[in-house]
């Protein structure tokens, strides 16, 4: 005999609006609360909206902490469209039996492109020069006009040699004849080092001392809080560039501003900030600094792919299948 009472459809919160055609796929299996105005919910609004939900589509702007989880006893899956998941208390989710998924791989090449764009823009003073021109200050040309540092043929130190770090290393060695150093929790295999432009492992202090440009491409964790502080900045070569496409909390921002003012750090290119969307006023006032609002993965095809993967993960878990890309154990 068939059960006459079909099991009720799961309830899902699509916490942000993005690519309605992709998010609409959720409507086929769940009762979805959408956010067509794309409001960024306050923590208490988010808690109230999630209180009766089984699943959630979120971005890096939605913080999932223990307090919120305590109010959401029915949650089964949280799917973030980002590769980073430091905005989610994964341990607390696991204790509550909630599956957490993220969106690796699909953004690797696009994010690596942007890391390189920031490196080039900062080292070659692109946005600073543009601001000068737009302000009507270009009245004469001079030999050292916005002269910066060379990128080609220089030494790039990559901190965080995951998928994105390796994609940057390939661009650096293959396209710009750079010598690539890297620091990572685990050393890569010889084959992987070869594929990453012949990248050579260094202890962090040695990488900082040897690199003309240092690029951070690692996730945030409490262990990595202010990984680059006053001591590390002092170890960097005079005139070196610092680029961050990882997470804001990796750099002590006021200390970086001090070193930019002193000229010890030649330039900085930052896409992520400790208190984003607020940016530390010291950084806003710092010279030779390119600041962008967390857009390294923001090409339309890649953002679509990230949202699609997040939706596929939600659908899989809600339909009783294993998630495609759970966060690593
Ligand atoms: C990510 O996917 O983690 C990017 O930083 C966008 O938040």
C-alpha cells in the first residue's frame, strides 16, 4: 500500500538574490523563501527566517554561528556559494548534524586572474595614476611619473598554495617569467610544484625576505589571524608589494598602512578587509594602495557557476543524496 500522506516539502531560505533562473531550481523541490530585494539580513532577522527552515542558501555576508543554530532545530543543510567558509561555525553545525557545503574549483581561474590584476595594478600604480588624471591634475609628464615596480621577471611569494595559489603560480611563471616561491601548511608534491611553475617551498620568514611581491591566497582561520603583522612586514623587501585575495583578518591593517606611509612597503592590492564592508580608515588614507570590494571571483560566468553549485548541493542533500562539495572534514 502506498502512503497516502506525501512527506511535506522541505523549507529553504535563499538568503540572497542572485541569478533568479538558478535559484528557481530550488522551487521545484522546496518551499523557498526568496529575498528578491537582496537585503543583507541582520543577525536577528536571519535567525528568525531560518528558525523553521531545513536548508539555506547563503553568501559570505550571512554569519552562521552557534547562537543562530540553537534557534534552528530543523536545519539539515547550509550551502554557501563561496569557497571560503570562515563565516560558518562548521563544528557547531556538525554537532547539530547539519551538512555544510561550499563552492570550490568553479572560481579558481577567475580568482587567480583577479589576484594578478591586483598585483599588476598595485605594482604599476594603475588606479593611483587614473585618480590623478581624473582629478585634472595631469598638467605635465615627468620621467619618474607614477614609476612603480616591475612584475615580469621578479620573485613572487605566494602564501597559501591551494587551488587558487597554484593557478596564480602558473600565470606568474608561464606568462610573466617570474620565479615563484610559496609557503603552505603542507608542502606540494614535486609534480605539483613543477605544474605550479616550478614553485619552491620556503618558510614564511624566508619567503617574505626573498620576494619582490607577496600574495596571500589562504583561507582565514584563528591560527592565521594577523599572519602579516609588524614583524612580518618588516621582513619584507623594501619596496615590495603585498596583495591579499584571501581574507581580511590575515593582515594587521593599521600596521600595513604605517609601512605604506613609510615607503617600506611599495604598494598594496587588497580585495578583502577585516571589518568588511567597512574598510579601516588607515587603509583608505594609505598611499599606493588598490582597494576593491571583495570581487575577486566576480565574473558573470563564475558567479553563475558558484550559485549553481550551491543550489546543486542543496538539492542533493534535500533529496537524500550526498553533497557534491561538502566542506572538508
Ligand atoms: C569566496 O568564495 O570565498 C570568495 O572570497 C567570495 O566570497
